């Protein structure tokens, strides 16, 4: 009877392609509702919607490698992630109306693919098939993956994972066989990972940790040539990526106030609540800051791990050490934050680090009193615990997904879970403003400035509220305050131009729009406004000049611009 049950379990869950089917099916059931979610106005409004025209044009593929992910004005920026840009370009090949749906669909597919590759990695490390499937399913439905799947811009971590797992598998193949094709594929995926997210820079250290932990020292000495190949390959790919990144960002890390060691020291306590979220995923937030993060779940989690360690029998110390190295290496770079801002700890950044605990759990193994049960009872208990854990985590994740369905859901949760973060209040105010709730917006902007008088964009946003209310002098004052804090903020100059236009101060409006274009030469609305102003005043020379500027800067032309630049085409079309 027992053999029949085992054969049934094997045939339903473990044979051939079935593990991949179950991984995909379970993840799809948990996350299918996100396919119909909107954007939440945190990077996705820029990367998906704002850059749609750029992403749609496949001739811009090479340009994606020549600028930061946000297409930062005046060069520079802090995030060089061209492979991420290519993923958004794929989504943009569909209609503009479908791009948000396609972006959510891509996020879901990337996460499924990532979980399947994690399953293959565990098999490569000789983990039993049923345990590998269970760990991959837990990873697939864990609430910490919600921000990576449900939030479009969070995909960078699942995209990185898709390259990380093959990197390690080809690395293991090269160590085992010494065949150069595995070495080449290892380096190719390493390069792709680096151009996806800078976190990939730790991968040589993770591979080196694996060698030190698992490989016999005598074998390392005997295979020094193999190690030299790896060092040379990592160095070559890393230098190429570093030079390309530096050419774009013009800086070692990014264009902000960074102090690497001090930043890691200041933000190191954030690891405790991060561990708590992995093991006891209750204190979750769409946009957390350390001040509002609860340490208690992290403390309880470490106590539980300590008890497990004490009670465990036949511990695998190598797996425990490797899992610990995995967690700390992957999470270390997330602690580096600009010194002049309040650091946030978005949960999508725990996507890869959390997998270190899978190896720690495997290394801890069974507790001592487990042997009191016979094999059949052990399997029944394990199956029951596994099913209960998966169902519980799935429902938590499904419930949590609702906070990503639209802009107000997202930022209301951000404010309720991280109320001391001025950024969250400012963005919630922006969502109210977009929905026409000016009084609610004003309250949130003022709250943001109460928490942080120098909060960027808050004065600009407050100026927009006053402009809509017809309080033009107060609006002008707020725009000026914004530019004192944030002198290169193009929107503030553009909004000042619109304010002066409404006040009838035409020369000041024109000057503000020109200043906008000095800060950001690709600011299309400022170009349109200048063209329309001169066009309406029948100043054909200046109108034509700004139409030509739009054309030269690759900005889509208004019909009036097209007629002015191509009058013959206009006549033919009219016929």
C-alpha cells in the first residue's frame, strides 16, 4: 500500500515535466489577478507609460545601453540596467492600451521561470526532487515575492534571478567537467546579469565561497589553472561592464551622495526585520523605512533558528555556511543608499537573498525527536505541514496583492505601514491630486513637508494644488521653494511656465519653458508649449524653430508642427 502511494505521488508530482507544471500552475493561481492591475505610480509610470514611445521603437535597443534606466536628463543617473529596459521594450511591442497588461503578464512569466530555474539549481546540488519541488513552490508563493510580481518595476529582481541560477549551474558544470563550453556560458550569463542589475557583481564572491566551502583544498590546488580561468573571465566581463556603466553614469556608484561603508553600517540593522519577513512574513509594507519596521519578528525568527539548530541532528554545516553567505552577499549591496535621503528597503530586494535560507533549512535538517515516528508517519506529517504552509502563504500573498492593484491602494498602504516617511505622504497626495481630490492632496503634501521640510517634489506638488485653486501667488512661492531644494527639477520649471501663462505673464512663461529644456532637452510638453505659443501668435519663424527642435530631438510632432515642416505633404493629404 505504501509503495502504491509513493508511486502515485511520484507520477502526479515528480515525473518528467510535472514539477514545472505544478510550479507554474500554483504561481499562476496566486498571481493571476495581478494581470488586470493598473500602475501604482512608482517608477512604472515612467518606465512603462512615460517611456512607451521610446520602448516601442526597436531602433532604440542600442540607446538602452547608452543611458540609465530612467533616461536621466543631463546624463548621469544611478541605475544602469539596459537588460531591464529591453524587457520593457518587449512589452511595448503591443498596443499602448495593452502595455500595462503585457507588463504584468511579463512579471508573472518571469517569476514562474525563475522558480522553475531555482528547482533545477536545487536538483543540480543533489537535493531530493520532492524537497526541491516543495522549496520552489514555497519560493513561488511567498508573500515577499509579491512586490516583484505585482509591482511592474519590481521585475528587475526576478529578471536577475533568471540569469543568476544558470550562472551557478554552468559554474558547477565547469568545476565538474572542465569543459570550456560551460565556462563560456557561465561568463555570458554573468555579463547578462551585470547589465540587468549591479547586484550581480557579488556572484564571483558567491562562486568563490562555494569553492572554499564545498571543494576539497587539494583539488583546488590541483586545479589552479581552472581557478585562473574563472578569475580572468570574471575580471574581463566585470571590467567591460564597469567601463560601460561608468561611461553612462560618469561615477563609480551613481550620481548621488554615497558613502559605501558608512551606508552599510547605518543600514545594517535593517537585516533583522528582513529576516523576520522571510521566516514570519507578517510585518510587510509596499514601501518601508527602518524607523517603521518591526524588529520583533526578526528576533523571534532568530530564536526559532537557534532552537532548531540546537535540536537538529546530523547538521550539514557546509550548507548552513553557504546559505548564510548567499543571504549576506546578495543583501549587502541593497544596504548602500544615498546619504542625503531617508533609506527605504523595498521588499523586492529580498527576492534573491531569501533563498539563502532554503540552504540554511536544508543544512539544519531533522530535529532529534523526529526519529520517534516511523517512515510512513514522518511522510504524512511532512506532507501535511508542507500543504498547510503552502496554503497559508498563498492566501497571505493573494490578500497582499490587493495593495498593488492601483495607485491609491498602493500609497494608502505605504502611508499606513510607514507613516514616518515623507516620501509616502507626498506620493499619496499626488494620487489624490490626480483623482481631483485637491483638499486631501494638500493635507498629504503639508504632512510630507512637516516630516521633512526639504522633501523633494512636495513644494512643486503643493504649488500645483494652489495653481488649480487659483491662488497664483502661493503657487509661485511653492515652485520657487522647490527649485531652491531641487534646482534641476524640470517639472518645477515647466509648471512655473504654465502658471505664468495663466497669469498672463507670457515672457516669464516662455523663459520658464526654455529653462525646462536647458535642464531636460527631451521635455516634450515644454517644446509643444513653446511651439503653440508662437504658432498662436503667428510668429512663424519661432514656431518653425521649435517644430524643428522637436523633430531633431526625436519627439513626436503635433499635426500643426507636421504641417509647418512639411507643407507639401499636408496639401497632398488634404486632397
